[in-house]
C-alpha cells in the first residue's frame, strides 16, 4: 500500500502540513504583516510567528503520519505533539537565524532561506528519532531534515517566483513554496533514515502489508502494543510483547517471549540469529528481514571469508546441504543444482535450459561454495526475484524460499 511507503507518506504529510499552515493561518493573518515597512525588530517577530505556524503544522503532520497510517491513534497523537513542538522551536529559531543572515546578504536570498529552513529541518528531523526513542534515528532524521530543509529553502523563492510569473498571485506562491518545502523535508527524512538504518523488517502480508520498521536500536520490542518498537496491529495472535530483537556483534538476534510463536523460513524458533532475507511468521503476519551488512555475506561466502554467522556467533544449527533443486510451481518440473556453477537461460550452452520467452538467453547464475548457494542476475531483461524482491547483487538461496526468473516461478527445495 502506498500509505505504508515511508517516502511517499512523509512527502504527502509534510506537503499537506505546509499547505494547511498557509491556507488556515499564514495567508489570512501573517501575510498582511509582510508589507516591508516594519522595523527590524518587528520583522523578526513576524518571522518568528511565520516559522512557528509553519513548524507546528508540518511537524504535527509528519509526527502523526505513521500513527494515522497504522490507525494507532495514541501513537498518532503522541507523534503529532512531539513533531509539532519540535516544529515550533525549529521554525522560530530557523527563521530568525535566516533573517539575520539574509539582512546583510539580501542579494543572496536563496542562502538565507536555505539556512533558515535547514535549521528548521534539523530540529524537525531529530524529533522523528525522539518519537521512536532511537538515538540513531535522531541523528539520521536530523541529517535528512537538514538536506530536505536546505533544498526546500533554496527552492522557496525560486518556486515562488515561477508561480507569481505564471499566475500573478503572490499569496499562491507562498502556498506552493511551503507545500514543496514540507514535502522535501518529509521525503529526505525518510530517505536518509532508511538508507542509514542497519536493518529493517518489512511486512509482506496482513493488514499492514508494505509497512517497513527501521531496526536502528540495540533492543527493540515486537508486539501488538502501541508503544512497541515493531508494533504490528490487526493480528489477534500477536501478543502485546511478542518478541525481542537484540543487536549483538553485527547481527540481530530474535528472542521469542513465553507463550508466543514465531517461525523463521517455516521453522518454529525461540532464540535465533536473523540472516538477510529471512522470512518470519509472527502470528499470522508474514515479514521479511533485510540487513545491509548481510548483503556482503554472499560475497564473503564465495571468497571463503568467514562472516560473523560463520564464526560461531549464531545459535542457528548448521545443517549440511548437499544440493538444491528448483521446482517450477506451475508444471512441477525439477532442476537440480549440484555443481559449483550453474547457468540458467534459454540458450543451449546453459546447464539449465528453460524454453520460455520471458527467460533471457543467459538469465541467471547460481554458484555454490560448500553449503551456500548464491544467485546472480546475468543482465536479464525480466529480472531475477527472490521471495518477491528483485535481485541487484549476489543473493543467498535457501530451501523453502521462492525464486522467479521472468514469468517462471520456482520453489527451492533440498536435492
């Protein structure tokens, strides 16, 4: 669902906050004060009022957006209050600082705006970490807010000038500029938080399908309680405190709480180290675990370099895998992968030849190193997908997973 996409949701919320602030308060009450005849002290007061209003609206919209999307109203209220308070402080400070910079450099209005809204963005972005009670989230959100606020501030007067030229209505230019500003801050906060988070858990089935939880704390609670770090709603089988996720020695370890049930790749677990692309069934909700540092695990496996999991930090028992086979879901046809290198495609020189128009001549490559099997896309036209996610780099394969080449879907089983 689009509303569960962090980037889209934040951009829409920030843009809506900026638009409502302009429509309800800025244009009818503050804009008439911007006549250019006031003293410098009065101008700073007007700037502070302008920043406070914009900050409260954009901050409250961004802070409450996730709770509204999840229909968790306590979370939405708490987030809106924290975001609105941060926006108030950031807006007042940012616009006063921006005005102080702007006055001696009036010919560089873009610089003054960029600084003003950059300061605002930093404080507003930091509030997202406060809402999630995450120190890393605070730092990452502040960086994203700085980027989004600086960019939106730099474009503020440029967007306004274009709108005035097209419509002749100065008031509308402020509305569009504030909408762009809010959307920019919201988008970049989400983008930077996601790119810097060490791991995430994505819901791939259930009421919250598409939702991504950022895993950027040393200890996270998983459950149905609204204050849980990974709060999954709409599933009666998930306890208020269902499991814990701990960051230990570069890996996340899942501890399932008494009375709760979690399976990983179809196997029930109580204490388990998570690996990149693991599928978790929490109650009736299916999730997939993604960890950035694990993206290099396949390369390490191929080069013989031990990973943290290989070195013994994982409690997961090692099971010898002599080979895998691909079982085509539609036809039941089986293809055994037992050699060190298996090429798959439509051409006759591949080890596995699949005569299907959606399969490229040389579509995919599966390499084996001891007990590990890793798939690569060989520049195919229609892509390689593992558990529904398109592969852009080396990706581990495991029994019980699903791989799709073109339109052909295969179940992975032990040979």
